């Protein structure tokens, strides 16, 4: 028999090349080419929607897409208000973090008013029934299909026409039109494209569960994230009781929205006051701790930033941050030395965001530096103080977005002082809070020293 022809496909951009190379010639990514079997051309490539006539953009009906709730408030918040008809949602996360549990709870809530279908390629029908019994949810109206063949899933969707369909997971589904194994780049890309086409043409909302790699990124080609409408990621340690669901892409709502869940014996439960999770309750004031207000989508969150500065016993002092950007920590230490005269050249510096939350916005700069200064001097920051602000390379304190909402959230939780950028100073007095606006880093350090 003749040897099957193979090609090398990039897992980042989906481009193909005849020979293996260390670098993808299309997107220039390194070590991303994976060998796969060449598939014969066929008629399976169909448009995602019916081709329409050329028309002016002003003629297009721009009505807001109607939404319907999932029954889980925190999931609705992350989705931007609920599910949209014909949308394709991709949800990923570490094994055992709660993806299948959350989707089963949502389907059981929606099954009372809508026709739903759960397609499982990883678990048997008995296992899913046992989980539903353990969660104490009413699953009598949830339609279940244990299948991994794409063509059978397509015929089931065409026959039952559910309003919501969950595919758990896309890495287990395979198409007979391809010769490669389930989970390969070609299979994942083809199955996702076909399911997306069904969603757009029939109006069925499709929710895909995706596996993640050891680095935490979604497994498979990067085109998988481009083709779907919404990408959700579960964050947090699987050994912890709390889970964070973040929207990294949302065509029907705000991006970077955050939902907070607590894992209980009855499944995932939404947390109404997530700021309490990220604040440590110390019996007395401690050095190296500073509370900041971060903005996650439309939700302000209070997070405690902790720092530990200790004498280094190695030639190269360590710089380690958990939940914060590593390179930004080195930059902030240089700014602290240059503009505030505080040096950590012979000190190990460790910074941590309490609760496992990841802070990506620069509004945490001022809180990180004040926590470092507090630990270095072994002197706590003022009591009931909340801090936020971006620190520039020239030592200036730059404003951040939604400063008024951050201050109101801090006042609601009992904080009496706020150290903020001068440009974020509120025009109206906030009841029960003393607002101190600073323009320079040295002024902020002097305030905490007083």
C-alpha cells in the first residue's frame, strides 16, 4: 500500500507546510508544527451563513440580539446578560475544575422552559445521571446523547432542533470525512467549523467544552478561538473551593468580565460578595499588606496585595510574583529606587495577590510598591486604607478608569481612607471616606510613612 501523504499543521494559526520546520512560515511561531494526514478535498466546506446580496451597512437591521438566562447568575454576568440565539461559546479550564458541572446545572435550569441537549463524549449516560443526582438538580427534561461521531451528532441536532446544545468535549468528537484521530488539529478544526455552521443556520446555541494544555491554553489550533463567538476560561486551583470564570472574548458583551463561584457538594454556587474572598482577616495590622481595588469588566473587586522583602543570601536576589506580571515587578522596583530613594538591590522580593486572582491591569502598581515599602521597613500601612493607581517610569501616579466606582465599592466594605491618583479625585465627597490624591510616588510613600 502507498504511504499516506502527510502535512505539518501549525497549532497557532492553522497554516500547513509540506516539510517540518522549527518555525511556522505563516505566523513565525516556534515549535508549533504537528504532523497530520493530508485529507482529500470534498464538498464538506460550506459557508457559515447563507450568502446575501451586497448592501449598505446603514440598511442592515442593527437590533440588539435577544438573550435568555442560563439560571446561573454569575454565568449570565460573564456572558453579558445570558445566551444569544445561534451563538457558539467555548469554555476551557483545567481537568476537574467544574466545566461539566456548571454546564449540567445550567442545562437543568433551562430545561424547564427550553429544549436542551447534552452531548457527552467523555462520560457515559450513567455517570452523568449520577452527577445530576449528586447535584440534586431536576434533569428529567434534559436530553442526553453519548456520542463522539460528528455525523451522528449533526443528524441528532437536525432531528431534535434543541435551543441549547452542549458538546463535552470538542477534542473527543471526530468526523468520518477525515482520517486523523480525535483531538488532532484537523479533527478539532473541522468539527468546530461544522458545529458552528449548524449554530448559525439553525439558531441553536452551541456550547463547546475544550481541553487545555499544561501551560493553561486551549488545546488544538488557535483558529478554534477565532471561529467561536465567546471564549470563557476557568481559573483557580482545583484544590481550592473557589473558581473564577473569565471572558477573554465576547462578541455579544463586554470582554474580561469575571464570575466567581464556590464549589460545594451541590455543585458550583455563585458568590455574591467576591471581594470578601480576596481580603485576609488579620487579628492585627501586619507589614507588607496593602488593599487595592481592581476592575474586572464591570465589577470592582477589592484584592489584598502582599509583599515579603527579605535579605538575599544569593548573588542574584530573587524577584517572584504570583497573580501579577513578573516583568512589571522589576520595573516598579527600579522606579522605587530612582524616584523614592528606596533600594531593594540586596533583597529578595516576593509579591502575591491573595485568593489566586490574576491582576493584569496597571492599577495595581501603587499597591504593590506600598506593600514592598511596608515589608522592607516592617511597618504596616495606615489602617482601613485602600489604594489604586498606575506608576509611570517618571515616578508620576497616572489615573485609572472607573475611579468613582472603585471608591464606592471600597466605602461599601468599610474602608475609611483612599490613596488615589490626583486625576481620579472625585468631584463629590464620598460619605465616610477620606480621599487623598497624590501626583508623585514619593508623595504616596511619605503619606504611608506619616
